[in-house]
C-alpha cells in the first residue's frame, strides 16, 4: 500500500455539510509507512490487521471513539473498504439527530428527545417493543441509528461453514476498541449454547445486511433499532440504509396511530407462513406478530396471495403472454401488493413492470411505472444508491423517447 495514492471516493455526499467530489484518503493498514497517515483519518487506534489464509488482502479492525456522539464504532474490513468509510465516520452531523430518538436511554441521551413519536414498552408475548405515542405519517422517518460495528461478510460464511480461525481475534479487538461496549453487549444472542464467539453471535442475531461504498457485502450492527424493534410479518416500518452516512432508519410503510406497535420485518418482505417460520428459526423465537397470530383463514388467505404474486411474476414474463393479459396480470399484482401492504417493494416491482411494458412497446406505461418506482425507492431505499440512480437513467431515456415519439406503439 502506498500512502500517497489517494483513491477517488465513490460517494458524492448529499449532505450540505459535506463537500462534493472529495477524494478518499489512501487505504492504510498496520505497516509503519501507511500508519503515518493515521492522523488524517478518524481512526483513534492503529489498524489491527491479520492476513487470512484464503483471503488476498488483509482484514483489519478500524475504530473511531468519537463516532456518533462518542458511542464509537469498530469496523472489520479490508484497508480499501475502510478508506471509503472515512468520510462517513468523520462526519460530525449525525450525532445530534441520531441521538434525539433514544428517549428510553437517558444515560446516552445528550439532548432533549425532540420529535420522538414513540416509547419503549412491554408487548405481550414479545418482551419489550416500540409503541407509537403520536400519529406517524406513511413515508415518515421514525428513528435513525448509526452502526456500532460493521463487519465484512468474509468473516460470515454460510451458517453451516466455520468462519476463518482468525475471526475471534478480530472480533475481540473490535469489541475492546468500542467506546460504548454496553450498547453492543446489551443485545440479544441466539447461540449461547454453542461455541460461537460472543461478538459473532451478537452480530449474527442482530445485524442488518449492508453494502459498503466499494460494493462489499457486510453486516451492520445498529443497536437502537435492533434492541427495540420487534419483527412483524406485516410490518408498519421498514429499515432503510443509506450508504453515504451509514445510517439505518425505520421509515413508516403506512400511517401509524398512537398505541400501535411499530415493527419491521427481520426477513425479506412477502414470504408465506411456512417459509417465514423456517427463516425465523435463526432468531430462535416463536413469532407472535399480528399475521402469525391471526385466525388460520386470514393467514391462509394471505399465504395464497403471496404465493399468487410469485405465479403472476412468472406469468407476466412468459414470452407468449398477450399485451391485454399482461395488463390484467399487472392489475391483479398491484391489488395484491395493496392488500398485503408490501409498499417497500413497490420500487422493485414497478421497475420490473417498466421493463415489461417497454418490451411490449408501451413506452408511456413504462414511463409511469418508472416514475412511481423511483418515488417509492427514494423513500425506502438509498436515494443515492445504484437502484435509484439506475431508475433515474431509465426515466431520462424514456422521457427522451417520448419526446421524440420514436418508438413502436403497443
Ligand atoms: C431485537 S429484539 C427486540 C426487542 C425484544 N422484544 C426485547 O424485549 O428485548 C428481538 C427479540 O424480540 C422477540 N421478538 C421480536 N419479534 C417477535 C415476534 N414477532 N414474536 C415474538 N417475539 C418476538 C424475540 O425474542 C427476539 O429474539
């Protein structure tokens, strides 16, 4: 690693408090030459690196004690990934707004809990949970959390495989360098009976899957969200991750009234009961959410609708599907999405519709679906992420086609 080399940061921050187009600092690791650059970074400890047997580059622990109002962060990543995280970790902006929602944790609250529309209370059958105290509008951000840890998925092979033997050493260092260790250790574990490292267990049980700016899959641990929000199979909130500032927010998928429990889905949305049960086994609890505890007929009806969505998805793609049939199938699909309230998936679904209608030469409908897809994606996905960027490009292309009128009519 050559310290002088500065790579172009793949992120143009949206925040007005940060500069556009700044380059990322050079990657640094534990060799003496590169650690001379430590002062230019937010890292408060020298990188602690291990060369893993089957991995090309080193994996290192990077920590910043000041991050997120001194809660601290530890990151286990390749040096090149850590370099792309420097901007987000240096950003002092999140502190005031990340902390304003932690009303239930006075020891860590530095300011008045303004705008907090919920409280933490007891939920029958689920332990603690989050309850709305005021009306929350659909699409509103309910809470924001910043990560205590980010770990490259290299340390998390498939459940049945053993992780690299060096894993526990990296995990231990990451925990030791965390300012607020209680915030981490207070989280649930689900493999206490097995010989799994505590840090690994906490992360496997509570972390969200995220992608770093350089496209690496990782796990992000967001304690405030993980410790409070219970799982719902028909949730009224959705976890939205924004790469540029590393925030995870809970966004309302529909209007929420005071007294309602706020839930997110721990699983991909839209799964039928049997698959949900199997997947939830990973968390080791019997789901008592509104859908799982609904009468059997209601659950079966929901399952049928969810299974029907998959059938429709394939039927719409059949090459011999007539245009009129496509329109009918789309209507049925949209109706089910409404009934099952799968609003965070509208971006993805409507993007697929855009492609299909375009293939049928119906550019006007393709354009309408693309616009709606973008509106939902900007709410539930990362507005600066690749999915939204791709949609914006598609919309420009479709606008251009519509303006020129140069396309075969449906
Ligand atoms: C991240 S914690 C959420 C807060 C937790 N209720 C508590 O009191 O600490 C996840 C745990 O909450 C419980 N939980 C979450 N969603 C649930 C659900 N839908 N049904 C039953 N228990 C649930 C399970 O014990 C699960 O392991």
